[in-house]
């Protein structure tokens, strides 16, 4: 099968490029920048992607320059554009003006990757400070922007093309056509499709499983259900043992609902393990998010082993099945240049070891969420099941923040800051003494949020908040989230006191969270824009002592690698907050108005 390689420089873009290439029908793989020439020669085309480093920095990632002699078509994007120019004799320097965001690109020569472009000018997304100042020998300039006269180049003879902007980003108008033209140039056959994936995966499952059987952990979520359905199609249901673990961190009434829906797709003998007590005991006194995630991942495995032992299953005859998808691997730091953002429950060290030993089968581990859904539909799973909101393996445990006490804030951090919106809105920002996980500059962060409170009686405008929120995290990188105050007890408009109530994971707190989550889920059930909506319990008590707060986190996304906060109607938000404030022990309701990046979707 023909493949295109996407070389990863640690930027957030490689996975997006790989995804776009597949949508255009060609199998793509992300490879590391130190891949050998022999490895590289297996591909029909190579895309050198963007990355955060400067090519002039001696510690920036390097690659074997003989890559340009392989006679394989190459597309250099952003860092790849600059790297290619520099390696082949051109010059790259810090530009007088950087380009961050949308800019107007003009095609000056309609050749190579620009062959399919019909217009002269396009809006493109760029993000760079360094600029190419002279192009390499044999290359011609094929496009420019106002501030970058060498923003695209081509060497038709050697089939090497470069662009400064990002064609993989949906905001770049001509992006798909450029990638499409590059694929034509590589001559790769377009035989990646969901049907072909299913066909190949079934063959590969049979080869991998041989005459063994699969012990499959199902959660009722999209990923594990689709993985189960694929395994069942390949092996037959009799060779799969399905187990559902109720961790105690499920949504309200979730287990009953899941049992019915898993039965409806033909899982006849589902083993249900009620393990809530076990999980709560293991997590007693634990506050750190990564520690929580590891304990939960290990516990799943421990329970699976105990059940297998009780059933007298011979470990050498069984593989463990999981519904891992591609972003789980990336976020757990599973690709070479990627930072560990979070340890997903299916990527704890013991599982990694079992993968090395060939004891794990993960039939959809290369897919993104939207592709998983397509596979599910093709396998005939009910729409309701395939379109469910994603729900993380550790469940409400990663939506229930724990703290030993308030986080120390510096004098600087304690200062309140006034933000003026472009439409006349005025907000006071106050840093909160708790932390959540984010992803900034492709790295994991664990930082404070700021909360915005209206400085005067005013109507909120999404248009304005959409502009203010990213500015705050850009100018103050010590923050990774921005919240908007929705409700305080007694309809108060200001914060008189803030304290942190020491708390870890307990059944009572989960019950409080379940109650709030259930109100949120029924309020947003018809909101098509909402891709996922975590409701988060934070041990922050506002204007009273010893209580907690709720954060609403509706997001729109395609594959969870990036996400925007969803703008629900203010009437709906106010009504929902009013209902949540009736739950005993809740002192405030906030709305998370941060995109991913700089925040992640979940708080932990
Ligand atoms: P973040 O919070 O990193 O989440 O933006 C990206 C997506 O992954 C889900 N998620 C998980 N899924 N096991 C899972 O199966 C996990 O441990 C896990 N952690 C996060 C999250 O809900 C979102 O859809």
C-alpha cells in the first residue's frame, strides 16, 4: 500500500497533516525526524511539518540532508519550508515582522502544488517569526504575502515544494487543494478508505490473534464499542469475553443505560464488575491528576486479571483488547517528539510493557474520533451509540478536582487585572488558587485559571469574550484557562473571599458532580455544536466557607486534538446555573471560555 510520511518536529501540526492526507485517500504515517534513509525510502512522498523551533538555533531538530537526494517528492511546511531552504543553500533570518494568524497569500507562479488553484489570492494561516531571505539554488518563488516575499517555493525538477503557511489548517482556504496536488505529484494510489480500513484490519486482527481469544474491556463509549464490533466481526463473538467495569465514576444512572445498549448490539454475556469501593479506596488522599490517572489505569488491569483468574482463563491463550484511539497515544507522549500531556487510562506503564510483549490488541489505535464513528456506522452500530459524546476512561474522577489546600499565589498573581473588550465590555480578572492541565507550545502545563467578572452592569457578548479570552492567556502565559463567572450565591456580583476546601475523591463529591452533570447533559442534549461537555467540580468556595463550585465546559471539536469552547445561549446558561446553584454545597458556577490549546478539554 502506498504511504505518505509526515515528519514530526514536535509541533501540533503533524497529526493534522496526517489526518488531511487520509481524507484525501492516501494512507499516512507520522514518523520521527531521525528516521533512517532506508525507512524513508519506503514512502511515496514526505511532508516535513512545522515545529516550534527556529532553524537557526543549533539545538533545533535536524534531519539527514541526504533526504533531498532520495528522489521522493517532498513538501516542506513552515519549519519544513525554512529547513529545506537553509539546508539547500538558502538563507533564513529573523523577520522584521512575524505572521501569526490569517494573512493574504498571492500565488505568483501557478505550478506544482499550486496547479489546482484557480484564484490569485487566498486567506492562509501562518505562524512564524523567522523568514526565508534567499531561496536555494534551483528553486523559484511561487507565492508571497505582504510581509513575506518568499512564502512559497518550488523545484519542479527535484519535485521539492515548500510553503511558509499551514495548508493542513482548515482556516487556510486553499489548503486541501495544495495537499491534493502534492499527492498527485507523489503518484500515491488513493486506497485509504473506511471500507478498506475495515477489510485490512479484519485480516490483521485474525493474523495477530491467531487461535487465541480476546478479553475485551468495554465502557459503553464510542471507542470501545466500535473496537468490540470490529473484533467480533473478525473473530466471532464466541472468541471475545466482554467486561464492563463500573468504577464508581460513571455518570448518573450510566451503568444501567450502558448494559441495555450493549445488549442491544449483541453482547450477550457481558460481565459487569461493580468496583466503585475498590477505586475509591485506592484513590483515598490522592490529589495529583497524573497520580490519579495511573492508579485508575492500574486498577482496571488489576481487576481484569482478578476476574480472568477467577474464571480460570489461561493467560497464554488470551490477549487483552482495548478501544485505544490515536489521540490517546499522542497525549500520553507515545510519539517520539510529543510531550506527555496526560496518561490515558489505557497507556499506563504496565500496559505499555504488555504492548511490547504482544499481549494487547487495539484495532482502532490509528484512528481519530471522527474516523472511529465512520467505522461504527459502517459496521451497523446504532446512531445513538456512535454519536455519543466522548467520555474519558477515568470518568468523573478527572472532572472532580482534588486539593490539599489553596495553591500559593505570588503577590503579582494576586493582583486583579482589568480587561477592556473591543465592544465596550469591562471585566476584572482574578487568578484562582487551584490548577488544571493545559497544553501550551505543545507542552503539558499545570497552571492557574483566571476568572472574569463583569466590572459594571453589562450584557455578555460572545463576540467580545471570544476575543478577550485568548488575549489573556497569550499575554500572561502563567495562566492556562479563562473562566467567566455565571452565578454566585445570593446573586452577588463580586468576589469577597475565595478559599479552597481540602478534598479528594469521595462518593459524596461524585454524587454532587453527578447531579450537576445530569442537569447539564439534559440542558444541552439538542445542542448540535457541542461535541463534548465536561462538567467539573472544583473545591473552590466563593464568598462562603467550605463549599465547592461547578464549571461548565462545552466544547466543539472534530477529533479532540484542538477544540473551541461552545457559545451556548445566555438564557440557557442562566437557567442551567440557577438549577445547579440549588444543589447543596455549591457556591458558584463558572463557564470555561478557553480553547484547546492553551487549555485541554478535561481539567486533569
Ligand atoms: P483533553 O482533556 O486532553 O482530552 O483535551 C482529549 C479527549 O480525550 C478524552 N480523554 C480520555 N479518553 N481515556 C480516554 O479514553 C483517558 O484517560 C482520557 N483522558 C481524556 C477527553 O475526554 C477528550 O475527549
